[in-house]
C-alpha cells in the first residue's frame, strides 16, 4: 500500500511538472495567434515554466546518480566474487550488469596481458643492453677498426680504433650517416656495394689504401685489409653491414725491411766469403809461388774473415737489442777512462794516415750508469769512422763534458773529413746504409752506426746525432744520462 501511495504521489508530481511547461507553451501560442499581451502575465508564466523544467530534471538526475552508485556497488561485488559472477539486483539492470561485468573482465585480462608483455619487454631490454655492453667492451679492446652501419647507411656501432683511424668520437657517432664521419669515398662506396649485394653467406675481403686526407695523415694513407659481412633481419633483408679495417701499414713496412735486411745481409756476407773462397782456391791450385805471396794470401783471408766476424757480431748484437734479450751489465762507468782506452786503440791507425788526435776532457762529473763494453764500442766505432773518412794529414777532435742541468755526459767526435751529403744525413743510422760515393774510400758493413744508435738510445736511454757539412767534415755526438733508467733491453 505504501509503495502504491509513493507511486501515485510521484505520478502526480510528474504530471504537475509536465503541465507547467505545457501551460507556458500554450500561453505563448495564444499570444502569437491573438496578439493580446496586456492582460497576460508573461514574465510570471516564463518563470513558472523554468522552475517546472528544473523540478522535472532534478529527480531524473537524482535517480541516475543512485542508479550509477548501485551499478558501481554491483560491479565491485562481482569483482569480489570472481570472474563471471553476476550480483543480485533489479531484473531490469541484470542485462546491463552482465555486459558491463563481461567488459570489465575483458579489460582486466587485457591489462594482465599488457603487464606480462611489458615485463617481457623490460627483460629483453635489459638482456639487449647487457649484450650491447659486452659487444662494446669486446670491440673496445680490438686493435682493428670496426664500424657497423644499418640499412640507411647510419653508424649504429663503432669502436675506439675506428674513431682513431677516421678521426671521430664513437660515443657521438650513433645514428650519424657514414658520409658525415668517414671521408674516404672509396670505402663508403664499398660499404654501399656490399649492402646492395646482400650476400649473407660469404664475407667480402679486399685490400685498400685509405685516403691520407680522410685519416688526417701526411703523405700516403695507411694500407688496410678490409673485411665486410651483411647481417640479415627476420625478413631476410639486409639489416646491417659490419666493416672491419685492419691497418697493415706497419706490417708491410716490417716485411719490406726484413726483405731489404736479408738482401743486404746476403750481399755483405757474400763479398768476404767470395774473397776467402777465391784466395783459398788459389792456394789449393798452387798459384802462390813463394812464401811471401802465400803470406799475402793468408793476410787477405784473415782480414776478410775478421770483417765477416764483425758483420755477424754486429748483426747479432742489433738483433738482441731490438728483441730486448741482450744482457746489460750496469755499473758506474767513468767515461773519461773509456775515452782514453778508445784513443789508445785508434791511435796506431790514425798515425798511419798522419791524422792528429785532439782531446778535451772535463776534470769531473763524467760518471754514468751503463754497460762499460757497449759504451766503449760506441766511442771506438765513432773514432774508427772518423779515421776512415778523414784524408791524409787531417785532424780529429774528441770532446767530453758533463751537463749538470740535464744530468748527462756529452761526448762528441769531430773530424775534417769528407762530410755527409744533406740528403743522406737522415739515413746514416739505418742498417746497411752506406754513402754510395764513399764505398771506394773505406770498407764497412753499414751496421756500425746503427749499432751505436741502439746502444745509446735503446739500452742507455740517451740521444745520438750528427752535424755535418759536405767537404768540411762531420761531428757525431751522443749523450748518456748520469743515472740512466733501466731500459727494456736490460
């Protein structure tokens, strides 16, 4: 009964509310048809109409709010009960609840899938980042230059060796076109051709000399071995091109130096051996008719044998010093004593050519830390060369002094000999190098000055050099630290 009363009251209110705007509309129609406006309270009617419309919409809003609130409670109850359960409620609301709950379940399932995908993507990202760091660490310690470009010819990975070779910062090269960083046009063309071929089976190998301007070097560019390989993606398309550049310039120089060394050593060894063989054959054939002729042959054979021995000894000493296996007996050495001993050794040879020997020796501060025999060999070698290339009646001046500021002992050997041409002064310390026009003046192996340079610079960490003017003599000098640090060849 109470429910019926509430329903009748609600219907009455709705009817009144519905009549109010209808009444206002009717009055408006009367006004428009009759044109009489004096006796009609138009403002009051409009106010009643607006109030009635507001009262009509107010319960509708309240009812909608209550419905939504109940709907939210039903959905919460459904979520608490589990998937697919529909809570009890008005029969007219159950289809809506069923559809809504189904949508919520689909949304939650989609949310779970997205969370799982997000977690998988995070794991894959961490794994990929770790692998990339490992790859960068491996490439960072490689001496070869490595550049990886994508399908758009952009650099996606490069190591420090590539940055040093081509002059760019690998950390700032990501996604930068290769044309902007690698200035060698030929190398860029080779990368593009490799990508166009798309050969995933075989690597491409070639030799190429880089442009000197592209690598920032003077003269000729480095000679390199280049290896290239294509990397495919899931569609069997070219995803990247890996380029490895190996600088073989130093290896080629060493190989060439070895070839020249073997050639020159063979020539230097063949000359004394040929002389020894010739004179031995003459002795065997009995061509030496008297004892004096045989003594001459013996003397020549002895001289060539000593020359051969010196050549082999010098070659072995240089090889030991370069390889770092030479034995060095370091001790406090008085360079003044070494100078006097060397002059005593050279003086008979200088007397034969009437060469005057002058010496200037500082009174104190001539002690160095070094190998006595090696330092004596340097002084004797320089004095011997001065005697060989100084004409009859010349003069040789040997000077030794100490530099307290630089903490070193300075030795110089000056002569009034032939001098050294300017174009040959830079090569005078090379192995087997001899000035072509001077080969008839004196015999030699071309290893003495090279050995002196190794003893001074490699073993004793000193410096050696020369000052010379053609036709006016030469001055060879070297400096040895007083407290020489231990070298690699110790």
